[in-house]
């Protein structure tokens, strides 16, 4: 049956086209828009009401006019071709190749609007993912099937951190297939070139699929990109039985695109002008991570967002924190000290950490060492604030040890080279080395048997 073309456009507002007298249009239905000169553009139905359809254009609305534009409703939702051949390739936000290589030829075409995993079907995350970064592996462990966001700020090195995680992340059981799906939204050309060159130069591209949306690209493409990326991840995870790490940056640009579309639709704004449904919209992205009972594959998700004005109470990090299982916080204070990665472990949290660590997963002393490091570093930072008021000479000998510990912790544990890939054994060993500068009697968060087995106090005395 031939499809009907409508010439009943009555309004164009930003990326939106309003079409009257439309019958049976469906939400998320794909649309073909033909200009007077024969040029064709694609769009998607955003809203429908009695005889009216609101269509969002994938691209600019420049050149469209209300009298001569034809709109054809295609009767199906947006789909993307998926295949193993996507590994090692670079695509735009719509899933179209931008690496000067042929398109993906596949019988598998999957709708990009996936569903959150049914809670009953979810399998509890339990396996450790090693990123090679001590502040994550040791203090805020990433677990397979988890969604763990990174909260950053404008100008901080979250892009470097994303590239390092993508390059170094691995599951310890080496026999299992592991890949990275990397999605970047609203980035500059310079950032896009950085990601492509970094992935290519280090060889990480061979086990990665890149989706890149530039700041000059249509905002509608930013809304589509995470759905395309996650649809690809779901195919690789659940059809090809791979373990997939999805990295999405920057979710703030995604939310800004949502706000732009909402404003064009003249919707009643919510907090700070963002749409009231932003929580629900973000959950449709984050909740697609996890493990499904009976399936061998898994999807682990690391969304990265820049907090406007470094404000962690901004709606974007605030709502993200409600949906996800913790957060990694990037600190401007540490970055000013030339510490990389500048991750502040005190406000950071991995709610699923206990399920991925311990004997048989990382090491038996992991939990105790992490707790002792947290305690000692928090104490040292408090004393740093106190010494700024009363002076370091006013502190006792034991307090000065903790003050020194905080400095060493930042310089030796937090700080590491961009190309330094630490094993969990190395991370825990550095932790024990730092703790050995404190009195053994203060080690109240580590079991005595682990102090005897891994502690450096007796060994340190023996060498001096």
C-alpha cells in the first residue's frame, strides 16, 4: 500500500514541524520530509493529537516552508542495523558511518527505543570490572551490570578519564568477550578528533564502537544517540553474549537538548527550565544497563556529566544520582594540584561495591583496606582544615602523621599516569604502604589476620 504524503504543514518552530489533518500517526513513527527542491530529510513523530502531528527533524529546518513541504509518515519507528562488524567503527548519532567506510549490511534491524530491564528478570551484579584506576578499583569498585556515573565540571579532564577507562577496562576472567560502546554528545571537533586518535593509537578501537555527535550537529541527534548506542550494546550483550561497557558523555548536553525541544513545544518547564519528565527520560537510558537471568552477556554503564557551575544539586546530577548506583566525583581542587585523575574519593560512592569485591573476586582484605583508607584520608583532610587556622605546629605528633598521610594519599594513591594501568593487587599494595606510615594500633577497620598477612609494619621495622 502506498504511503500518503501530506502538504498540510501549518507551523515550523525550531526543530519541530506541525502537520495538520494527519490520520493514524503514531508516537516515535519515522517521517520523511521532502523539500520543494526534492531534498529529503528524516524526522520522528514527537506528539500526536486529534488530526495534528508534531514532527522533530533530524537536522536543520532551514529551507522548509509551510506551503510546499511534503511530509510522509513511514509507519515504523526508528531502527538501526546491528552487527559484529560495528566493532572498530565510528558512527554519528543516527548510526550512520562517519569513518569513510561502507555502511553496515545486516539483516538485523532493531528498534532503538528499548525497554528498561524488568526487575524480576534482573540478575544481581556480582563480578568485578578492573579499570586500572586505583580510586575506582580500590575505593569505588565498578561491578559488571552496574550503572556508575562520573560527576565532573567544565574544564576538568573527564574526557581523558573516559578514554583511559575505555582503553583499560577489563573483566578478570580473560576467556570472556569484552567490548566498549562509546557515545559522545555535543562535543567539539577537537574532542572528537581526540577520541578517534586516542582509540586508534592505543588499539582500543578494535574492541570498541564509537558514536559521535558534534556540537554543530542537530540537537535532535543528541537525543537519539544514547538510544542507538544502547541498542547496539544490547545486541552485542544479549545476542552475541559479550560483556559491554557503555560510556556516555556528556549527559548534560543530552539534557540541554531535551530542554531545547521542550521549549520549542511550549511545555510547562520544571526545575531550572528542564522538562518535568526529565527524570523518566533519563531512567529509560540508565535502566537499560544490567544483567538478565539466563543470558551470558551484560551491560555496564558509565554516564559522564558536567555539573553546571560545579553544582551537585543541579537537576541533572541530582536526578542521575537517584537512578544510578553511586557516583564518581571529579574534584577541581585536586585538579589544581596537578593530580590526575582528580577523583575525590570522599563524596564518591559505589553502592554495589561489596558485591564485586572480596575473596575470589578481588582480594580478601579489600573491604577493610578501603574503609581504613577512607577513615585516614577523611581525618587527614579535617586536620588540614584545622592546621590552616591554628598552624601545623599546634598539632600533636600523631595528628601530623595523618596530615602527612592525606598528602601522600593524593600524590601516590589518587595520582597516576594517564597510561598507568594498575592491577587490583598493585592498588591494594599501595594502600598498605600508605597505611604503614600510621600507628598499627589505629588500624581498627582491618582484621588482625589481614594486618599480619599484608601489613608492612613488622617488615618495615625489619628493614630499618
